[in-house]
């Protein structure tokens, strides 16, 4: 198999592949022929720079065509793509570079300074910057034949009990998207799909261009920050047929903008956090379109869905996709990995030196296969609390662990706590979720100060800015509370459940 050959090269070269909406307002369309040529030439450049099969190529690019070209170039030559969110800071990037040891980093000019602060060259990675016409000037290379379990993609988790982990997916992850494409996203040939997820997230890797192209549809790329009024304007102007957004985006649009019919819009899906029933009702009444919820994780890909063509049960995450075996055990959703075509190969092993120059060149030695939480055949315990009704529909209740889901982002408390305690005023910190009407939840920090420091609004703002500077800005605590001590168990563990109850 090879996605670049079987999907991109095989498409009608005149057919629309991408609609680009640049940050400066520029609009351009790209045909499959243009995408295939750009990706093939970029793959040739990668090869001339020493990138080979199994080598990691990290990208730090926004939702621009260059990101798509780089991803397809990796698929073409069997390199392993590591897309990174452009909100990551030098500390985050340094961690990912150390763990994945990329042979090459493709960065756009807007994020070059942040990447440089991570000192990638010191860790053995070469950096190229886009846009650079010379990267596409050389001769193209032919696609290689790949096996389903050849590594293809690395997606880092949010990190719930420690540092984020690199989830490694095989080539089967790409072809496996046909399942959720057919039953959840459900675009038709020739339609336009807009998945608004930023690069670096699992949903982006699935639905920005892979799933639309598998269905013969085109993809919209909008390289700009979210604005509810602009979002509705672009949906109308571009005549988008299928929309994939985070529940928070649906909520904010319903609250801050005026919903009106969009004749071209035929399907809406949401994933990343539970979707409020009232939001589904608002969109249904104003647009006559149902928002169909779905569920998946970085490790598994899509697992459940409110399926296309079936009545929506507002508030439900749907049922397992056809062929996927999932059940509720002691209140927790459990999945059989063997039945999920997009399930990961395992975790990137950042604990020991790789067996070769780059850690994925020998996957069997480079990947840590955690028996309970990797593709070993053992049941996958998702850590999510759900219940199932008499018709088999699943209903999300909350996280079994302490992950915070805010505006669709999954935020691990450990990273935020680590950033906070690095501040000279902080002795201890605990991070939990606090309810929020628009975002579903926000990050709340409970901070114990060192001697000589006093609580104040100014210090709270300083701590927020400190976290923004050390990690991705969406992770910063929107609420900072000061306390004399943190509640703990007899063994010294922070009682986050008690903090959540108090907040």
C-alpha cells in the first residue's frame, strides 16, 4: 500500500483537491495533479537530504498546502510524519525532537524562531523552511511499496500522568480511515469538506485531507484563528458540504453569532469532547442539519459515531463503528484493538537509545509496547467513563483519569503543573478542570506559594503568562486560586477529585 500512489496519484489530475484560504485573504485552489507533483518533488528533496524509509520528518506548519505536501511526501517515500501544533513552545518542541529524533524538520517562516530556540541542530535534526520554491524544484521520486504495519505517523498525546507520549501509527491508519469516512464523516464525491482541526492533533491527521480524499471529496484549508462570524461567512461563501469542528466551536458560534440556513451544508460532525444537546438543537432549528457526535483517541482513531443517515440522539457519542468491538466494563469503555483498523502500533520509546540512526528505522526495537495500552491484542481500557443504553448507544460521563478537555483540547495536568512549579514563587501546584459554559471546562490551577510571596491578581496574571511562555498557550490556567496547602492522600498524592469538587 501507499497512500500517495493509491489515492493522490490515482485521482483525476484535474479534480479539485484543496481550497486554500490564506491568512492574508488570498484564495487558491489546487488540483490533485498539482498536489501529486508538489508532493513527489518534495519527496525527492527529502531523499536528497538523506531522508529514507522509516526516518522521521517533523513538521511545524499551519493549515497551509505546504503541510499537506510534506505529509504526502512522507507517505510517498515511507518516511514517518510527525506533525506538530504551531502553538507548541520551545520546551514542547525540544521534548518531541529528543523523543522522535527526526532526520528533518520542515518549518514555516512564522515559527522558525520558536523552533530555533529548541536547538534542533544540536539534536541532529536538519531544518528546512517553507515556503521555499527550491524545495519543489528537483526531480520527483517514485512511491515505495509499504506494508500495513510499516510506521507512518506519530501523534503525541496530551500527557495525563507524565510527559506526552508519541503514539506511532502504521500505514494501515491511512487506509483504515475508510471506515469512519463511510459511516461518520460521510462526504460524497466532488463535495467540499472542512475539518477545522489544527495540524498536530489526531483529528487533523484523520479528517483535514485524508478522509475527504478517500471519499473523492476536496478539502478546505483555512490558515487563521477561529472567529465565529468569519466561520459562518466562509461556510456560506465556499459552499462547504461537510463540516467537522470541535464542540466548543459549535457552542461559541451558536452563542455569539446568528445562525442562518446554509443551503450547501449537508453534514456536520463533532469530536474531542461531549457535545451539549442544546447546541445540537440550536443548529438543527436554524440550519436543518444534525450535528453527529463521535469518539476516538490518539491511540485508536475513531471508535464510535452517530452514524450518517441515522437519527441523532443528542448527547450520545453514538455506537461503535461497524465491525468495532467495544463494551462497557465497570463503567469504563473498553475496546478490542484487533477490531479497530486504525489502532496504533505502540508508543515511541523515548527511554532508551534507538537501534539505528533514527528510532523508527527498526520499529520492533524502537517502540515501547506497553502491554495494557498498546497494540498487543489485550483489551484497550480507554480511561473514559461511559454508560450504554438499551439500544447500544454510548453516553460519555467523564474521564477516569485527570485529563482536562477544554474547547476540544485534551490537556494533561502534569505539563501545566510542571510549568507552574518552575516559577520562583510557586512551591506546589495542582491543576484540575473547572466548568465553563462555552469551553465545557477550563484549566484551573491551585497554587501554594513559597515563603516571601503573597497572593495577588498581578501574580496570578504573571503565572498565567509564565505557563503560556513555557508550553502551548491553550494550556494556560484561565483561573488561578491560591491555597495554603494542597489536599493529599496518606501516600502524598494530590486529591484532585476533592479540588474539583471544591471548585
